[in-house]
C-alpha cells in the first residue's frame, strides 16, 4: 500500500481512534528495535496465519525510512524445502531470542500452546514481546505491548498492519525544545 493509500486510510478512520492506537503501537515497535541494546526484530504468526505481508511492508519501510533495524526476520512454522533464504527461518530461531531482541507476534486468531510456550521462553530470556492480535486472553500478561483488533475479519486486520508498518518508519515528532536547540546551534545563513 503506497503513502497516498495509507493517508486515505488514515483519513477514513479519523475519529475512530485506530490511527492513534496503531501509531502508539508502532512507536513502541520502533523504540524497541532502535534502542541501544537492540539485536533484531523477529516476526512470527500462528500455524494458521503467516505474516509475510507485514514482513514485506516492514522491510520496505526499513529501506525507505533509512531504519534497517525495522526489517524483520520472518519465523515460519513450516519452512518448505527450497525456500529462499529470507523465507527459510523456522520457529527454532525463537529459542535464540535474548535480551535485545524484539519479537512481534501477529495473530488474528488464538495462538496455540506450543507457540505460547516459545514466546514465554523468549520473554523470560529477555526479549521484548509485542503482539498484534484479536484479543487472545493468553497474551494479556505475556506481551509487553499489545494492539488488539477484536473480532476482526482478515481485511480489517490487514489494514491495521498497514497503519502500523507505515507509522513505524515515520520520524517521531520532535519537541519544541529540540527544534529550538537545532535552530540556535545551526550555522548562520549567509544572505547575499
């Protein structure tokens, strides 16, 4: 989805709170992957839902926004033989997540027990766990940050992912003090 369509989507959702909630979640995602101790973004879905679409958008936003930390490693429940390198990382990689790692779960349906155990293990090892989900009660105490899209069909869930990915690469708003400091410390403009 290009910037014009994302802007139109934000306008059509104005007043619903979705752009703001997606923006806050995206800011948490951005903050987690850009913190000093960050060591990568792992993106995982459920056995029934693979977030390859969000992986592609985050990779694009990382490239366009000059934020390579935002490019995720997609973890797949079943890696087909001969899969390209960027699509060949399985769930065992989740066991390697430690402090500094960010794990983003995208789940439009409930996560199964084995996945929840792996996510809990990553969190206990120090990874930051973010969840974009349908309101699964199992994630309430597990996720550090969460954006819930309750009862969403596939299309609205995909639209929220577009909002999150585009907001994640957006520059955070600068404070008035930082703008003033920049102006005061800038080289003088020579006028002819």
